């Protein structure tokens, strides 16, 4: 049992409230996932700039890490620390060198996400604790997704927490279980993808990244997953411009959505919407099985 939340802002005036509202929704899902939690916030970047989230930094190694990073990119970049995660900002041309630097820096220091907009944070503990240590309530942005985990098939670790990001500005959260993830992982590794955990959800994220890398649109990749992924699942997928929702043909995992003129929200339970503005007059609906729901901001 896990809890998923998602919030897509239509009205730009609400963007400063994204973190606060997402945090409220995430905390409501505590009973569905007390082991670990995580979230991705999309908030833009400068033209030609990239952002990378790196986790596992401490007060003891942040200094050497920052110095090495700035040397690699020629001094023109930024390092912003939140708890044990950092957001690196740099010119897009430095992406391969920065990724290689992170991979070799030290045990426990790991890549979490990269892209033009995404910032991704996760940790072990109650959702309220994870949201608080990263100051989610103070974040602003265009959209966010979050996850609370009750582990059933793999260890409770930061690496195993959701969201999983396996492609630029893309991440996935999942409630359910995939039965063919081991064979699919082997196939995707042959295609050049890398996986950090044995978690089936990371394989689902990698599968979508692989299809997107072939030039497919997100809705096409999600529709293809209905044939290629065995098991039961509710997916919420974040991209640079929006998010998408998909439930398997049986749709046994709970899901509910609301929409107003100002936002679209997703949650595993309706009670997560209690603090959203205008919820009393929102359109409420249950996502249909095998149907892709997709919202995007104009590019």
C-alpha cells in the first residue's frame, strides 16, 4: 500500500502555493506509506541551463564536492543545498561531465534527477518529516508529484523511495506491483539504461524513458505499457511541461482526481484534497482503467 499525490497548476497566481498544497496532500497519505517519502517539483530554469539534483551530501563533504563541481564547469554555476540534497545549476553543455563527476565522487552520493525544470527530493521516514527537512512548503512551481511508501518487495532505503527519475525532466511514482520487471530490466539494460535498485517502479520509469527516447509522445509510451507491463499499477508521471495518470486494466488501486479552473489534482484518497482552494465546487472523478489522462502547460 502506497500513497500518491499530484498537483498541476493552471492559474499562475497559485504557483507560490504549490509546495504548501503538495505538502498538505502528502502528509495526509501517511497511513498509506510511513516508511519513506519523496516528491518532484517543477519550477523552470534559465534558457540553456540545466539542473541536477544530487543526494547524499553531508556538511563534511559538501565543500570538496562544490569545489570540484565548479572546477569542472569553469566556475559558472550554482550549488543550492537542501538537507542532504543539492541542486546544481550549470550550462547544458556540461551535463555529461557533471554526471560523471557525481558518479565517481563518493559512496552514498548519488544522482537523483536532471533536466531544465525538475528538482527531486526523497528520504526515509514519515512524509511530514521528509517534507519538512527539504522545506517543501516554501517551494513554488508549476506542478509536483509526491509519494509515500509502504515497502512490500524491497528494502526501505532512500534509493528505493519514489519518485524515480530515469530521463530528462521525467519521473514516475507508482502504487502496485509489476510481475515482469526482472525480464524487462534485463532488456532495458541491454538498451543502455542504468538502474540503481531492484525496485519494480524504477523499471517502469526506465521503460517510459526508453520509449520516449525513441521519439514517442508520453501518451503513446503509456499506452504501450498496457501491453508490455504485467501486474497492477497506478502511475503518475511527471514531465517538464505537465503530468499524466494511467491505471492498469483491472484498476484495483484507489485513485481519484479533481479539476477546477485553477488546478488539477490527483490522490490515492479523496481526503488529500481537503485543503485545496475551491475544492467544494471542483469536478471530482475516478480515472478510468487503461485511459491516459494528460495535462500540459504550453511550451
